[in-house]
């Protein structure tokens, strides 16, 4: 089979290419150049230069064709502009998930298929299997990687059945130590290379510096909310319907300046996110202060002391129907239906027991235990056992 591997210059995609070659496939390596500006990265130079050199050395070592394709214009349009827009609106985007949906498994995949490839492979720690339904239709299953410390299925949560049908994740059955061991044994230059950090294909960036390319700093106030805030102590009302209860549980508290005490200044609410504790410049507390709310209209940030501060927690979240995505379309809920699942609201979070509910006015995830720092704009994903079946943008 002719397979294009997205060779990123890291150890994971390097070993993915090697494993496919060992299986007898015709392997072609493509490196995506998605960023050209070194001014916002924390390294001395744009990481794509070093990464593309490493990818070339791996391709030469394996004796496979290698090509660089420039996708920087597309990346800026679909990923970076989306990031700026979301932060401006007071939301917290996840560019890596969008990069997979819009770049790697869309335009990049189409480029690969135009070269005659049947499949596209990446170095993700995830697995794809398939079964056939009673009508003979093939259904593709997105499964967590065997290495639960490295599982990256969450980053693939927006992929479609069509995209999964052409995707391969060769290292999904391996652990990270096993991947590094293979790379060392065959002498790959990437064997001991550190995992990439930061934004997908840009590298490790100073996020405020990056955002200040388009978002203008504006001084605002930091307001501390205290544990005696009345909303934390009022009794839960009785509800006439499940929908009414879910609306209540998923609605975040809206604070006003007079609800607390001004304890500091910041340079723009758009540069911060819910649950953040670093970079606030707040002292004089026993425990760190965490952001519980951003009020964009008046450029206010509200914080509470301690990781167990009640204003950090919510028991449910809402996803607008337009932002809902089913990887397993055959499992899609109809209005009024619910399903017990495991869910997460961020990468590396332990899967939590939850119930999903579909209503005409929206989709809700109700957790067994309250969740900390539910941030608008982030993606929630839900699983049956280790299969990711759907996802959506948190409202």
C-alpha cells in the first residue's frame, strides 16, 4: 500500500514511518511547514527549520522519498486567526484539535491522496479499528492509545468517519518508552529528541507575546471573590424538568466588581483563561489565586484563593447543537435521549463518569463529580470505554 507519513521531525512520526516500511508498504514522507515567524517563539530560531532537518535525516536513513510542503498561509487562516478571534471573545481555543481537523486530516490528507496514497499516517498515540454494521457499512472506531500516559485521542476528537477511514496511527499500540527503544535500535537521529511543546507546528511560544501581534493590551482590574459569596451557599432550587436542572447546573456565575475586592491590575482579560493561576502577579495569599471568571466588556478578571475554591467548579456544561460533532454518527442521540459515558474537558484529564443529554435547545454533559475550570471554547470529548465517540465546543 502507498502511504504518506506526516513526518514532523519528532521521534513518534519517525518510528511510525519505520514500522510501516517494515510492514512492506511504500512510504512517502511529507513535512508540513506551517509557520515562518521566529519572533514569537521562545527558541532562538523557528523550530520548523530544525524539525525539517531532522525529518530529512530520518527519511534518508529509511531510504524513503521526502518533500516539504508549505501550508503556512492556510495555517494562519484556519488556525491562528481562529485563535485570535476566540481569545478576543473571552474564550479558550484549542488550536491542536483544529489543526488536526482543518490541516493534517483535511488539506494535508487531500495532498497526500493526490500523490496516489491510499492512507495517511501520523505519530499520534491513538488507534483506529473498524467493524461492519448489519447493512455491510464499515464503521471506524477511534480508540485511545495503549499508552494511557500519552493517549492523544482527545486531539483527534473532531475527525469524521471519512477522515478516519484514510488515517493510520502505527504507534498507537506502543508505549513511549517502546517507541524510543525502536528509534535507538535503528539509529534514528530523533531517538532522544524531546517531545514538542506549545502550539501545533509553531513550537513553544510566549502566549501573551503571540497574542499581542493582534490583540491590544489594555489595563484592567483583578477582583478577588471570597468564600462567603452568597451564591456559593444558597440551596439548590427544585426543578420542573431535567432540562431546567441542566441549564442551572451548566450556567456559570456572573460576578460584578462590587461582589469582591480589587487586589491588582492586569494587561488584558483576553490574555488569560479560566483556572489560570500563573502570571497574575498576586501575592499575600496562603494558596495561589485562580481565575474563576473573565468579564470582557469591562475588562475584569475575577479570582478565588485555592484550587478548591467553590467558584471554580461546575457539575454540567452545555454545547450548542451547531458545535456538536459525532465521530460515531450511528450513536448520535435524538432529542430527549441520554447516555452514560466517560468524558474529559481537557487533554490529559482523567476520564470522568458523566451522562450526556440531547435536547432541542442544546447538548449537555452532566458529570458525576463537579469539574474544575470548565472553559468556554475548549473541547469536551466523550467515550464509551476507550472509544472516543463524540466531541463539542464548550459554550
